[in-house]
């Protein structure tokens, strides 16, 4: 119960990223819908709905370690790290911008 904070790191081939920004959340006895963000995230919003959530994660997960399509390459360049593939670095970016 109460307020908690979390942050994440990513690890790949022996390299470990720095921590993402910390986000807070409350644990209570009922669910309360959060207010929408004041502005859209700068990165990771793959489906352009001004949220970085499970939908964006699922889209990225589909392309994880696969050759991406030309259409998705445009989104990967704009919303992820722009290296032409989906890997752990991209999921770290998503964790940093996560809105839920």
C-alpha cells in the first residue's frame, strides 16, 4: 500500500544501460484511471496514440529479432533508436517513456 517508485535498465551483450527515469505509482484498494499525459511522448509511441503502453510493446515485440518491413522501418527510425532493427535497446527506450 502507498506510493512506490520504479526504474529499469537494459542489458545486451555484456553492456548495461543507465537507469531510466523513475516513475511513481500508487498501490491501493481500488483502480483509478490516470489522467492522460499533457503532451505526447518524444519517443516509443509506435501507434501514435500519445501513450507508450502494452500496444506499443506488442508491436515492437512482433518485430523483435526479425527483419523489419520498409513500412515499420520508418516508425522504428522515428520512435525507437533508428538502427533498423528491434532489440533490447528499443525496449529500454520504451521503458523510459512508458505511460501505461
